[in-house]
């Protein structure tokens, strides 16, 4: 890529009650993406609470002291906007994408969800049933279920291994009093980051947040116990499936770790797109899979690099051997300079194209604040990518792809005689 600099208009304000307000001004747009990010997720739950954060995310849309569920649903859709939310392992986000002229409405609605949920009893029971059906759907969908098993195998005694939606048992037993207490204790302003990107001026955003987010200056202690990576192991599960689904896992790095950049390049090389090594070998050369890709996950204090593949049950052992060999080869041999240059161009291009969307930029602002407590410019990220050498990629591969490190999770349609060596 050339030496062009990317203009970024970033601002940050911390309010008296602890709320952090971030924005990036994109005047060429007519829209704004805004997210209210709460630093709480399934990682913050106990085993008996598993799924409570996700259920709260659902329930706040069922009515507030100011709006009914239908009024919430129509509030932004009625002006062409979109209101959404998701729960993750470490964060929960409530977001909106609207025309810039409707920013105040979006802030009004999201602040209402978080400050004034009514939690009506009848809606509580109905929404529990919705979540239970969601869990049932996962149990009946092998390419989703494999990931629940995979994360449990990687973090067997840690809350990072919990299912985000919870289990049938934990959700069924939840009570409204537990919901209210959990939200009161953890949805505090010191854990909330409000980020916006698009045609929004920071001073206007701050004034709107002050007007609608009337949180008291409460704080809550967040204790995160760092997980340990288990010993090399293989875990076999069985389901009503046509294919065998396989996940490989190796330890990765925390979001703030500078080794993240060579790891992202390794991910690009191995399984990001049709040109990636595993796609070309497993699918194109041998025709052993339709879907194969790699995925990096970054958390506060740990991370992972995973491989997913679905194949014919009779070919699973062959696919496992090919993937292991490719990972070990990468640990023993560095990539050629021309290949490294291509990987850098691909990664930087993917990054820049994704950030043409205001929603992506809004999420990027929030993640940097949550995980780095700082802002890193796009130019600095590009410099960090360009600084990666072939030797740094090989060193990461040697560290992560040791034969002693792999966790392998297999979801097969029937009992298999595959041997793990």
C-alpha cells in the first residue's frame, strides 16, 4: 500500500458519572452508528447464572416505564433506522444505525432500555421460552453446536467456556429477582462505553448522553480470573449430523498483546478466504471439505487461534492429519517474503474495506477503549502490520503450533474409530 495517511477525527470524553463517550466524525455520511457497550458478558457469570446476561439483553426490549415492547420495536424502524443488541463473552452491546437527524431518538431509546426496563412477569416467562428455543436450535444445528463443545473443551473449568445463551437448566431456573440484582450490580456507568461513528459532532453527542443517561456515579468491581490452557486433548461428541465437524484450537494472545499482529497474518495465511493455505489444500487440492477456515479470538487476558472444518465422516482422520501437518510445517519453515507481502496487503485491505462502514468504526472505537484504554490510529495499525517479519510469524507458529498444545473437538454423526496420536 502507498504512504497515504488516513484522516481520523476521534474524540473522547469521560463524564462525571464515569460514562466514557467516544466518537469519530465522518462528515461525508448521512448516518450515525451508535453503540452502548457494557463490560459484562457470560464470562462474568457463575455456573448457576449462565445465560443471565443474554437473557437481560432480550428482556430490556420487552418494555420500559416509558415504552411498550411494540413501541420500542417501532421507534427506530419507523424512521428507517435499525435497533439491535448482542451478548458476548466479555461485553454486551446495544446499538442503533440511524440517519444523523434521528441521533437523539436513538440515544433516548437505548438509554430507556438500560435505565428503565420494566421486566413484566408475563414477558419474562415468554422470553425465557424464546431463549430456550434458541438453545434447542443450537443443539440441533451441528455447525453451531461444535463451537459450544469446543469452547468448553478449551476452558473446561473457566467461565470463558460457558455458552453465551446459557443452558436449558440454568435459563429455566432464572428468576426476575436474580435478573434485577445482576443488572443493578453490573450495569454500572464505570463499565459503560458509548461510541458513535458517522455524521456526528462530538460536542453534540456528549450533550445528548448527558441529557438521557442519568446514571448515578456507581462503580462495581470486576474480577477476571485468568484461565489456564489445558493439556493437549481430543474430545469426541456425537449428534444427528450428515458431516463430521472438527475444531482445532491453540492458545493465542490477549487483545493488547503486540503479538496479535503476526497472529493475524498467520490467520490470513492459514484460513482467511479462498486463497488461504488450508482452503487450497483441504478443499481445492484434495476435495475433502466444502467449508474450512481459521478464526482468532482476543480477550482481556488470553486468546486463541481456531480452525473449523466440516468433512465426510470417513475422511475426518485424513483431514485432521493434513491440518496438523500444515500447522507443523508453518512452525518449521518461514513464509517467503513475497508471500508475506501478499498477506500484509490482504490484511490491510480487509481492514480498510471493513472500516468504510460506520458500524465497524463504532465497534473499533469501543473495543480499543475497553481493551486498550487508548486509541490506536489506522496508520499505526498499518505500521504494526508492516513491521511484522517472516521470522516473527515463524516464532509465533513455533509457540502456538507445538504438538503438545492442540485441543481437538470432533462432532461426528456416529461412533468413529478415528485414532488420535
